[in-house]
């Protein structure tokens, strides 16, 4: 209910049946920010949280004490993206608060209490991905995030700090870090906090247990000796210490100090009744089947191959363009099209041009912008893996599943490739073409490639595919190599594909979500898979439990003065 | 409701308030089996499922088509334990069905539809642990489980097969393996099926997706080429092939062909109003605090040190006795005492005798029985890790937390150790004593020891503790070494401990479950942690979703002729 009545920062659009619905828009820009202040000094950027109390995405709650809702996080995500692309000179980003005595008090509880289950889950997923992208910048972009906690950091506030690489806590006798969700709200810290405490910062499990049950949190020397923060400093020295640390990290950065950034201009997007269209990505809905076709088209012309020309193209550089468009499309579909349970990926255009675009990335890895584009592509494909929608990829004549776009085949829950051609269609039969980019630069969040995940116990099959790098592979061979699930001919194609999509629409979306989340991530586990698998699954469960969300549950009663009434049975 | 009205295989006992309650008893023996037939031929045992339709643990459902409830699984667990201990000669166990044309159709759906959420979750946990113990026998006991699927194996039936090391499927044109939970019931295969398909058998994720949505499952050559089974054989050759494979595996076993088994005589257990008492383990309830004290006492006399004497003691050998008693106590508490949210572990007795018992295990690892006892201890401690109760360990004067019992400190969510002595108590101050057994033989289900999990990024701390092997460590030193959470003196002790327990009782049990499950398993992930973390958490979530358990949900409508009515929103 709340989700569908959100009226802030929204675009109206018409849908079949002429119902007026409201849309959450994930695109923004710094001039439109309500909640963050971005400033720059030499190679250090400061991202200061200053949440406007009356600036919530929906009416019904005040964003007090730097608490946040999805709108605040949409701005944060935008800022992180711009810091990477528009600011090559920035080596360190300091996250802090522009408010006195409060750093951030986490996700807004009233908002959570009023939100639908689907919105809570989707909100947590996006905030998790945003924090993962902070860690990705630190680890892979030469842009290290550090955190200056200049007041109370509670719940999601401390979880935001946990996503950074160095946490400085003001030592003023009152400011503390805390994860009070369990004792106060009967839910979990929903943005990776539990996992990061024990698995990233290696806080001892018994210390973590104590910390996560302490409403008031922890401060002073114990917060350092328990590894919850990296250092504490008195108020008088906070600014100097932060500047010093920020400079230290910036000096280690390999980002160019004097390069020109790539401006993230607004996307060219058209939303109509049954379609969303970007320059290279288009969505076509079939609401009866609960399905959207997501088509990605190849470059229209040969992409540039040298760094200067790539920079000159900027956001128009094809890999960058499709990453941005697909990113926006995914977020749009997740938030605004929850009844569309099946995403069907297709491609169209010239595979040679896709291969040339991939080559532009692979041949210029030393360039900061090319590196950023590749990392962005990686993050966008990762979003697909953790999306709770069934993913089906169709490979037909006219498609261009080469290299980077082949990842859409490997990311699918299943794929269908037409063997031969359709009657009356004089285009050549469909092929797929492995590329060097499939063997490393685009890992899943389990830390290995989609091919490695696919053939966990059969590395020789990966070598068979590597031997075909650059070759056009027909349906029968693709099936033999294990690249596609089924390769029906034109007689069976329509029935098989239609039945698969209809069948998907007939299943419980919840059981599909649990099944897909379990089957997609074989092999090693990482911080990210633990957050999206274990932690999110437990949180989703708790978000359904009466002790949290029932009328007498803690989330519902928070702020009412009434204590929650718990069913004490353990399950 | 169902859980508390179970009337089969139960013992009546009185509880405070004089309410009559019914108890699920996990102890049984082959003469009492209703559902399994155990037979022996040379070094091969056959465990044939033959579920009695009217033999359900509770009235209200018929166990048709070899479907199972907890009662069937209690017998299976008992059989597995006896095969390990009473039958040293057995190198291979063949799981099959005694019925015509059906192997096993999985967990009984009517039973699931009528069960409480807590019962469903607890049932799945026990069945998961039982299947893990099958894999433990195969991997570590020289007792390989194989499966002869002589008819349809659906859902939990196929999951039982997945726990074995070699799956033979009859090729009769109709018998198939299937995981139809998603399409038929809107839940997940709840006993590790999804995880084992992709992570144990390495079925390709897209094949797994297809398989898990096929109501009718898969048979014939495709079931082999997709790795769902290891071989298919015509009906006429099934018996010969099974015998041949069983003999092959048995011939590789290192178990002694002519040793005498250790008889698993009934436990000496007394259940009263507020206590459960075994020979070495005793439970004392404080129902107001939602707490049980679980005390384990040291051996009364010096344990035997040589193999012959250990065998002569049999089930009375102290490590074996406490493993059995603790195992039964854990299962009893989980199933019958769901409102007891906090388990407080204590010990009493002479640490030297505990150390001597550990030495008896460590000095005789070549002996099959000693190996089994050590593996059993490992499995029992693992049960604690995955139990959804808060675990607190108290270390006081008179305790004996040495070696194996020190694991109870390391398994705790937090621990308290008294510094000094209590006024008027002339016993010496409490100590803990690390032993060699803490550094390897008792890993958690993440595959590493509790000490390794505790000090993930600080291996040097493990070496500091190893240097203290055999030494009595006082509270202050134990705190410095990171072995205990807090070391209050006698002035603070009572308040600190009481507050911790009271506080625990005031929190939502659900959020505690999610928090504890997230904090206990830092570090690597295994098949087991994936099953208990990711898969179980998703299943628990789905077990709360209206699409499964609502009045119009699939579990409720199964068998009624009505189709489930789904809310198609993805979350």
C-alpha cells in the first residue's frame, strides 16, 4: 500500500486499464539532492549526510536524526556513481554527517513499520547493493571510503560505516556505534551488519553477540579493542585526523589526479503503457503472462578502440550506455513491476560490434574510465543474479550473444536457443560467441565467474569453451558445450518457450524466489553471498513474523509507548 | 497445536500448573520400528523403508506411499546410529524401499499442512541432521551409504537418496526422481535437496532449474547425464547391481569385519516436573526465565585408557555416555520445550578425569569404536551450533571445562567466568583447560574448529591457546586469551548473569534466532552451513508466506482438489 502510494520524486504514467500508478524513479543528480552534501578538496571528497526531515519519499513519517528511506539511499547511490565516473581525481571519500551529535540513526522505523513486505525486502536489497558498491570502489577503483562518525551511529547508520574501510569514531563520552535492531525492533540489522561484524571486521562472535544486544551500543576504547571501529579521537582532533587519514588513503590511489571526468548526463528514457525504452535497452511487457522482454541491442557502429576516443564518447560509449540503461531498468522493474515475475532477455544486432566493444574494454584496462565501465558492468550483472525474478534468455536469429552479452545466457535460470531458422526468415541461424571477457572480469558475487559456477566440478568444460573464444557456435554445439539449456528447432520453439513462461507464471513466486536463490550460487561463499543468501533470507523470515510485524509486534509498536507482546516459542 | 497433541510414542508427564502435556520421544530401538526393515548380509546392511500407513506420530494423516513424518525419521536416525556402533562389520548400507513401485514420496503433505510453523522448522532441522549424519558415516566412518531407488522417489524421497554416495535408479519406464515441491506445494525441498543438487552433485544450475520445476521428475538416460543419479538399471538387474556396488564399497571400508559391536542400551533418563536427569547430564528448568541449566558432570572415576577396556565399558565409556545423553537432551529440548529460549551450560567434577577421557579418544584413534565416539561427539556439538536457542556458558568453581567440555564455552553465544571465588565457598577458583581435542577433531559444520572460527583473522591467538594445552587457566587469563566473554568477580557475578538471562528472555525469539544464526558461522561455508543457513532460512520464510500456508495456499489446499490462489507479487 505504502509502496504504491509513494508520491515524492515520482513520475506518473499510465498503465493498461487506465489506472494511474506512481513510480519510484532511481535517477537523480546532485542539484536535486535533498539529503547529502558533496564537497571536494584536492583528492578527497566528503559525502555528508544531512537528511531533510520532511523530505521522505512518501508522506507519513519524518526522517528525524538522519534516518533514511529509499529516497535517501537513491541519492547516496547516485553520489557514489558520480564519484567514480565524474571525479577521477578523488582517491578517498569520507562519509560523515552534517548534523551535530548524530551521524545516522539508520533506516526510518516508522517507514519500515508502514511498508509492505515486498517494499521492505526490496529496500534492503538496494541498500545492500549500494553498500557493496562502496566496497567495490574501495577494493577495485582506487577510491577508498572511510567513515568519520561524528555522533551516534545506530543500526543502518553503523552498517553504512561498516561498508567503509576505516572507521573513525568521535570520543566525546556519548557518541557510540550500535546495532540495536534485535533489542529494540525485533528485526535484524538488514544491511549486512551482522555479517560484516563477524566476517569483515572479524569481531569475535561472543563480542558480536553482546554488541548486537546492547541498545546503547559501544564507544571509547572498548569499541576499538572489540574491533568495532578502527580509531577513536577527541572532538577537537576529529577534523585533523580525518583529513590525515583521507590523505594517506588518497596518496595510495592509482587514480589520475588530473584526468577529466565523464559526466553522467540524464538517461534517454521513455515510459509508456507497455514498454520502457532507452537508447540500447528496451522493455516490452506482457502483463497477462507476468513477463517482460528485455532486449539489448548491439552498438550501431564500430566502437572506438583507443582511450582518447572512448573518453570522447563518454556515457555514449556502448558498454557504459548499456550498463547505465540496464541498471536503471533493473531497479525500475524490481521496485515498480513486482507482478512481472519473469524477465526474458534477448539481444539484437551485430555480434562483431559487441566483440569490438568488449575488446575496447579488454585492451585498455590501464585506463581509469575503462576500468570503471568494466566494474560497472560487473555490478549490473550481479544485480541480475540477486534479483528475485525468474530469468530466461532466448537466443534467436538476429541476436548477438557475444562476450559480455553472453553473460545474460549464463545468468539465466534457463536458456533456449533456436536450432536452425524460422520458416520464412532469411536471417542466418543464431549463434553464441564466447569472449575473453567471460573468463574473469565479470565475476558473480560468489567471487568466481558464471562459467566457473556453471561447471564447478568440470573445469575441462570451461577449457572447451575457452577454445571457442571468438567463434560463432551453433545451437547444437552450444548445447553440447553446456552453454544453453535447450536447443529446440522451429517446430518446437514457440510451444516450448510459451509453456516455460506460462508455467513460471503459475508457480508461487515465493517458492521460485527461494529456489532460484538456492540454485544460482553454487560454489564458494563470500561476504556478498552471505549477505544476500543467509542474512537476507533470515531477515525476510523475520519480516513475516508476528513478533516483528504483527499488530502487537515490535516494528508496529515502536514509538507508540507500548511494549511489543512476543510469542516466546522458539522455532 | 498439532505438535502439542501428538499422542503416539509419547510419555505423559506433569508440568508446573498441572497441565498434562505430551512429549515427543527420540529414543527407540529396532524391535519397536514400524517403518523400517533392517537386514544384514556379510558386510552389507539394507535399510528398507516400509512405512506403515496408520503409523503416524499423530492422528490426522495416513502415511501413504512411503511418505514420512518425524516418527519415521526418528527410527531412521536410530538405525543409522546402531549401524555405526552395533555393526562394526558393516561397510555399506543400502537404503531402499520394501514397497513395490514406490521408493519414498517424501514428507507427508497433510502432516505438514496441519503442523505449526515451529514444528515444520524443527522437523526439517532434525531430518537435515539425520541426512548429514549419513554423509558423515560415508565420509568418516568407513560406512558408505548407497541408494537403490526401486520406484518413485519424490521430494524428500529423492533428498534421502541425495544424502547417499551412489544413487542407482531402476529403469522401468516409470520410476523417476523428482523435487516437485515448488510446482506442487509452493515450498522448497526442505531437506537439503536444492543445495545438494548444485553443490554436492554439481548438477548445472539451469538443469537444476528445469528439474526442480518438473512435477513428474526425471528418469532414464537424462537423469544420468544431468547427474541426478549415478546409474540406471533394468528391474531384472537391480538386485545384482546393488549387491555388486555394495560389495565394492564394502571392500574399500577400513571397518573391522570381525569386531564385536557396542550395544546401544536404553538411556537411564528420568523426566520430572522441572528437571530431566541422565547419568551425567541433567537439565533444570526455570520456566519463568525461559531458561534451562544443562549440567554435564565429569567421569566419576578414571576412564580406561586402552582399547579393550574402552570396549568393555561400551556405552558407559564417559565420552560415549555424555554424547548420547546430550544428544537426547538437545532433541528433547528442541521438540518439547520450545518456550525455553536460553540454554545455560555448566559442568561439574574433576577436570583431570575429563582430560583423561579425551586422552583415551586421542590415543586410540585407530580403533573403530573410539573413532565413532569422537565423530558422535562432533555431531552432538554441531547440533548445539545450529540450535535456535541462546547459548550461555557459566564457568564457576567446581566446574571442569577441560578439552572436549571446553567446546561448550566456545559454542556459547557468550560465556561468563567467575574471577576468584564466591564468599563462603572454599573450593578453588574456576579454571578452564585447553586440550589437544580443541584443535581439530571437533570441527563445526563450517569445516573448521570453534577456535578457528573465533579467531578468523588472528591465528596467533590460537597458538597462544595451544601453548596452554593442559594448563589450568584462571579467569583473567582466559579473558585475555579470548576464551571467555566476561570475567566478573563475585560481587558482580549474580547481577551480570541474571541480567543477561532476563534480557534474553525479553527479546523477540525470532530476531535472536536470525542473529545467532548469522553470528555463529563466520568464515568458510560448506554444504552443511549452506543447508542450515541459506536453504533453511529461505524455507522458514516460505513456511510463513500466505502462498504456502495461507488458507488458499498450496500446502493447505494440497489434496483438496482446489488449486492454490497465489499473490503474484515478487518480493
